[in-house]
C-alpha cells in the first residue's frame, strides 16, 4: 500500500427557482464528516469507494459534506466547506490520486457550477499529474469546467437511485486503473438542450430514459469503451448551457468517444416528447381517484419536491382534499416549522387552529387555516432504508400528526429527501390505510408504493420543481431549448472534451 488516495466532496443538489439557501446548519443537520470520520462511512458512494480501495491504497480523508437538496449554498457556507476541504487535502499532500463523490447539480448563491469550481481548486492544489476521478448523480449538470478538471467522471446508473455504493466502487476502480496504466481516459460529453422533469426518467422497465441508459450501458461491452454515463440533468437550475446527454470514456480513443457520445445524445433528444408527463388539476385528480376502487391513490405533488430542492411547504393538494370534502383517510406531508411548534406547544390530544403551508418559501401559494387534533408528536428522526443515504439518519425536526376530519397531516420542521415512506412510518402513518397519499417527488413514489398503489396522478401545481418546464421563465439559458422549442432543425450536440 505505497499509494495514497485523497477522498472528499461537497454533495448536494440545488434549485434556482425556490427552496431555501443551504448554510452550515443544513449540512450539520445532514452529514458532515471530517478527517477520520469519513473512514467510518460504510454505505452510499463513499462506502463503495472505501470498500473498493480497501487493501489497495492508503486513504487521505478530507471532508464529506452532504445534505438534502435545497436552494443554492450561501457564499459563506461554500467558502467554509471548500476552504476546509482544501486545507485538509493540502495537509496530506503529496497524494497519488483524488476521489470525489460529487452530485453535479450544486450551485452557490450568485454563481453556478459548484463542482466545476471545486474540481478546479483541487486540480490547482494537486497539479496536472495527479488523476482526479469524480462520481456524479445522473441529474448532474455537466460543465466544461468539470470535464476539464477531472480525468474521469462516472455517474449513477439507476433512478430511483439505488446504486450509489456500486458507483463509488466504479469510481475507485477507475482511479486505480488510471494509476496502474490500464486506462488512459478519453472523456467526451455530448449535450442536448433538453430540460425535463424526472417523471419519466426511470431506468428500470420501459421508458424513454431507460432505453437511453440501456443503449449507453450496452456500449460498455466494447473493449475500447471504459465507461458510459447518461444524464437526465437536474432541470431546476438556471445556468447557461443546461441540458442532458451522455458522457463516454474510451480508452485512449477520442474520436470513438465523441462519436458514441454524440449518437447517444441524439437518441436522448429523439425521446424528448416521451419524457413530458400528463398533468392533472388537483380537483380533477381527486375526482378521478375517487372513481378508483380502494387505495392508496397517489396525488403526486411533485412541484414541491424536497428531493429537488423545494421547501416541501406547499398545500395545494391539501387544499383540494379539503375543498372536495374527502371523507376517506388521506396522508399529506407539509413542512411548516411554526405549525409544528404550535402542535408541540398544545400537546397530544389537544385541538388547535393553525395556519399551514407556504411559510418557508411563500412565493408559490397561500396558507390554509385548519382546526384539528394533535394525534402524535415526535423528534422527526428516522433512518433511511435505501437510496443515497441508506442507513443514515434523516431529520425532519420536531414533527406532529394533525388530524383534520379524515385527513392526517404530517407537519415537520425541516424538509427531507423522500426515499420511500420512512417519514410517514416514523410518525405511525401507514399508506395502506389511506385512500389518498400525497407524494412530493417525481419518481421514488413509483418504487415506494409499487405493490400497493391503485393509481397515481401527477398534479399541476405551482412550485420550484414542476413536472414540466413548459412555460418556465429562464434568464441564463438561451433558446432554443426543449420544451420551449419543440424542434431545433439541424441540432448538433454540444461537445465537451477533457483537454479541449
Ligand atoms: Zn438524482
């Protein structure tokens, strides 16, 4: 073990349309591992990296900061995390390689491309001769700065994201292959200007993106192709050159990498119409849901997705359930720190009258005033049973279940990433008992409720993570792009290459 590999990252997905900025408290509440603490991580991307490097390299751990998606990082927060990571890295130089488990769609207030900036800073510190390998979410917004400053980028292959561990392993193996001379990466990204939500982005079974992913992965069986990555892109950043596509790493063969990446990007472009979902007004979805026998029927309020950076405080679905006078059980999650505090102050079994919703990111709607009974109180801590943060603690903060007629409203202090239904379960709520369940994500609900759901409707509501980008005003992304432009005659994918 005569080689040393540095390990560190800032991992978060950011939203430019809404949500609240991420500060140090955001990371402290989620995951902030420093120095040797990093070596204790056994799950997720870092767990996979450590497992793959076990016995093969000495690890120089720096900093792993990861958090639930949010608005951009404050400048102060980014500076603090970046400085700490670089100071810890500098103290352990020289190293033979650097591994960075990144997301790829993080942003800093007033600036774009956190990962590009961070990779450039690490490159400057370690020099040109030290390989840097980073892993990314398939929702990454891949930029020239990222491609230029990393030797290899490898993305998750699954959505819902089940493969962070194996992607960590793949990233570590790629770095070892570079160090051992087995891989001379020729890395090319081909991008097409497409902004689509995650609703049809699944990688399993049938679907437009599943087809693209399968085609990309099939190419890995070719001896000259080391790795392929397909990117949906996180569509809620307003940055220049946004888009999805594919990244190909060929073994010392740039023309082939470019040719394959281009063909795959055009295949992705050709499926753009299939990636746009049908959406329903909440009242219409409820009416249709009531016609379905049994439950749960999912009301997918994906425009308020904490996993996409929204605040989780919208009450459009809740209001529609009240307006429709639904008398069957329904579960509705709402982030509202003040309402959670009021419930806690009143105590279990007490009746309260509350204003709920749109208190954290008020631009998307108005609160609803309700009278109900506090049925349960809790500290909001739960453990993820899969996904990116498998085994790690989630923290909703002080939380309450408020019963209003047949409705059970899960009121939490903080927004949390929805993997399955851990949040409901922790607070004693069971989807099986409900006619309607409000799910605030575009994708994971398919997996969480696959065996029990009787139907699902994507709601047309306002929020920073809408199901379609049709009609969304962007400042920094220049047209033409889909879906603002349905067709772009003569479209040629934008090519990003390591080494220009
Ligand atoms: Zn993702």
